[in-house]
C-alpha cells in the first residue's frame, strides 16, 4: 500500500504542477506547447504504468488494473506521438488524426471508467472494493477533456485552459486520494 500512496501523491503533484503551468498566461510559443504536453503525458503515463503494477498487487484495488493500464498506455502513446512529431498540429491530416485519436480515447476511457466504477466496484466482494470515487472523478475529467476537444475548444488558448483545468481536477483528486490512503480502507 505505501507504493500506491506514493504514486498517487507523486502523480497528483506532477498533474497539479503541469496544470498550473497550463493555466498561467501563455509564456511559451504554441509550437513548444505540444512538446511540453507530450513530456507531461509521457511522465504521467510512466507513473500510470507504475500505478497499474501497484494496484495489481493489492487485492482491494485489483479490479482497477485494466482501466489504469489502458489509461497509462494511452497517455504514453500520446506523449510519444507529441514528442516525435512536434509539428503535427501544423499539418491538417496529422492534426485531425492526432486530435481525433485523443478525443476518441478520452471519450472511450471516460465512459468506460464511469461505467466500470459504478458497476464494477459494486460487483467486487466488499473487502476487494476500493478506489471508486477517484475513478469516478478521473473518468469524468477524462470524458470532459474528450468532449471539450470535440465541441469547441479548437483554439490553442482554449485547449490550453481545458487541458489545464482537467489536469488540475485529476491532480487534486489523486493528491486527496494519496493523503487519504494512509488507511487502506479510506480510499472510497
């Protein structure tokens, strides 16, 4: 359990710091923004992989393994593409494919995560339930990101604020979960 707590706190802190850098007035050129987003996505994806490993070792959170792993792999893939092709936003087809894939992944992960948290945690034995509330919050934030990108956050500044807001919501949720996880029964 200590490893999961540390990962929750670390991942939450990284997300909050990233969010604060996104929500501050834009100080770096838009071309470098995708590289920064990609770097964050890579770091968050790697922390997510470590978190997937940690939840797989805990009977209370084992039901979350597949969802946490899928989320981590999506974040890693987004980071790899963003870092490998920092000019992808400048190419019409590349931009459509990149953002289309992100929107599809965020909507799918958000909807599946909400369904899974509402249904999956209830079907697990009582002593094997945990993490339902953070999964609901993170899934809702992920869904908001996908829908926000799909419906009207097309400008660079609007995307920056949307991404910053979602990262802040997820980061705060993970930090609270990490602080509450001193007692394994406390993460609901």
